[in-house]
């Protein structure tokens, strides 16, 4: 293993940098700009059982030190992802890819996970439990330990590949959710997803987003993400993937010191499509600056 190499659920990554779901499409779009094989891997666009158009517009809003989004899981559905999107990815990406899965019922998650588990190019299944449970009054699966356990346990029964539970930060105690996912059979957890926020247009006196609220991402959430990664790393024995406002090589190292074995980068890709390769290129110099020989040496060192 090289000095940037890390391991994620038994699969070696050349480096810990992973573009986050929803900010990197299905990968081949970015392959027109650079060789995406330089990445550790990437998490492709959140996929549901059926096609989704998403929420009404406007569904993106800028704000200080970040952005709000209420895209609403727009995607072509799992069948189209398998037969169209992954086929376009194969010629340009020669590593295992992370499949991000969303759903609105336990059966939704199980169906989609089972389909993607059978795909050779899929290395991990990242289960986004921040989705509203339509059978539970609309509350996110990821805000209740029992609901989180139910989803991960059900998916675990029908899949063999590593399961990563993607956690919502919109909770009082994120460690309780992480422990529930670990007990249900998750092989790793990734956090944080976006924080709930909103903006109001002073001229129209109405919310900026058609959905009223949206997910806050970007540098503003970074300290919250570091704190939660630190807490979860101490609470569970499975690997932690850190994300939330990461936009530099220094941020990657800080997140790993908090306990992350790999780091997802989201909103930064929307600001600069070359954010991830730039961070990978700058990591060795930043490691030298702080006397770090190998990245694996600093995981959870804080």
C-alpha cells in the first residue's frame, strides 16, 4: 500500500478521496474532464426503485459558506441505472464503484439493494437512511434507531457486499443511530448528510426553495461533521467515512484525525469540478508539512 492508500471494508483504495453521491452524477460526466480513475472511488447518484423527477423548482439556493438543495432524489430508477448508466461508466472507470441507495419503505430499499448487489462493478452499497419513511408519517428512517435498524437489517438479509449506512445529522444523538446500524449488520457508516435549513426571499417574503426547506452543505457544516465523525468513531467498531463541507487536503486530514478512514467530498465538486483531483494531488505535500508518513497512521488519532 502507498502512503495515501486506505482500506474500506476489505477493499483497498489508492487514496481516501471519494466524491459524494448527488455531486458526481454517474461518474462518466466527469470523465470528460479528467481521468476519474485517480479517485479512491465515488458514490453515484442516489438511486431509487422507480424513476423520480424530483421536487419542484427552484430547488437549489446559495447561502453564505454553502448551499441549500431540495432536489428530491431525481434519478432514472434502478433498472435504468443498471442497464444504461453503469454501462456508460464501465469504459471510463476501472475500479469498484459505490452505489448509493434511497427508498421510502423498507421494501424499496431491499428491492433496489438486491438489484445493485448483483452488479459486478458495484463494490459497496451506501444506504441513505435520511429518506422520509412514508409508512412512518414521513419521519426520516435515520432519525430513529429502531427504524434505522429495520432498514439495514432487512437489506443485510439480501446482500453480500459491504453495507455502508449513510447517517442524517438531524438528530440529538447520532451515536445511537450509528450503533443501531452496526448492530443491524452495517459494515461501515458514512456521515454527515445535509443539515436541514431554509432561506427566505426578502422581496417576495416567501421561502426561496419551492420545497420550503432543503439540505445545507458546504464549508459551513464542516465543524459539525468533524464533531459527529469523532463521536461516532469512538462509539462503534466499524469504519467511518467522513463528509460534510470538505474542500481541501487539510480538511481531509482533519476528518481522518477525527476518525474517518475515507472522506467523501460533496458541494466542493459543484463549485470546482476539479476539486477532488486537486485535493489528491495536494495531499502528499500537506502530509509532509505535518509529519505524516501514511494516512492510515492518523485515523482517529485525535
